[in-house]
C-alpha cells in the first residue's frame, strides 16, 4: 500500500445523493481494497495508473479547507464519505476524519457517516455531541471467507456488528448498508444486523464485470443471479418489517 501526503483544493463538494447536501472525502483512495468498489472511476479523473485499492492519498490540509468552506456554505447535511472510507487504516495515524468532525460540530452541521470500520468508535465522544448524526456500517455478507475474497483488507464482520451495537447503546442513530449484497445466508445476515440498526439499505451487485472472475473461480455464479437478490430481499423485508425497521432499496 502506497501512502502519499497531498494538498487538496477543496473539502466539501455538492452531493447528488437525495437527503445529503455535501460530501466530505478526507482521503483519495482506500486501503480496504474491496474488489467491487465503484469508486475506481476516480482514477481516470486524477490520471492515476495504479490499481484502486493499492494507494491512498492523504489530504493533509482538508480540516483547514473544511473550516474555510463552512464559513461560506449554507447549512446542510454532510456525508462522510462517498468515494473513500473515512475510517480506513491510515485514519488511525492521520486523524483527518476526527479533526473534520470537530469542525463540523463547531459549526453545528448535520452528518451522516458510512464506513466498514469499527475505528469509528474512537470518535464516540464527538458523535454524541451532534444534534443530528447517523452512522452506518457496510456489512455485505455473514461469511468471513466471502468477506476476505471481496474485501481483503477490511475489518471482520464481527467487529462491524459490534460497532453497530456500541453505537446504538450510546444513542447514535444507526443503519446498516448491505451493498453490494455478496454471497450470504440472508436470514442469518439479517438476524445479525436487526438488533442494532435503526434502518437498512440494500443494493445488488451493480458492477459485475469487476468481480465476475472471482465468482467463477469460486463457483459462486448463482449469487449473481437476480433470483438470489430477489429472494434475499424478501427475507430482509420479513425480518426487518417484523421489527418495524425501515428497509430502503
């Protein structure tokens, strides 16, 4: 993994995601190395030849840029993050996400976090002070072997579930993102998540060309079929609706 320190030109960008006004990405690239990641398109814009997942650019000046932009930008809900993981391994050293959270808190902004890492628990002291804060954990399968195939450098499923549990215990609004849905036992996955999530987002494998070779090599082709996703969706609906928990597709 090659880590470089760079200076960014801006911290906040406008979001195209409904209900989110701005995006904050403290890093360019991601150390989790997820094989299906849609964000690899960013390499074209930066004219990068390295494989997505093999490098991380650390935007060392992003906390200062953020404060400068918040002075001028209207109030809005900030997504952390959309094309990187704000709590990937390098965050332990650089603490950019934590510094940005402090600034967002100082300006009274609403935030929505999405990560695969239980490192988010480090910042519980700040998260509890926000008037409007939600934290989501991406959990794509119940099977650790499958996780290692598709998300080789990411935290274990157990650690993610535990993070959701601890966040909910502290009164943080939580959600789980099953996206993309990887080969899994949907009933088991749903039951693992349902006690600790206030809502659930589910998405299918949209970028099949990136991972079809992995599916074939491991005889997992049937998990790319629409029938698998449709059956899983029905299972999730039953589990979560019984608990009166919203499911979003």
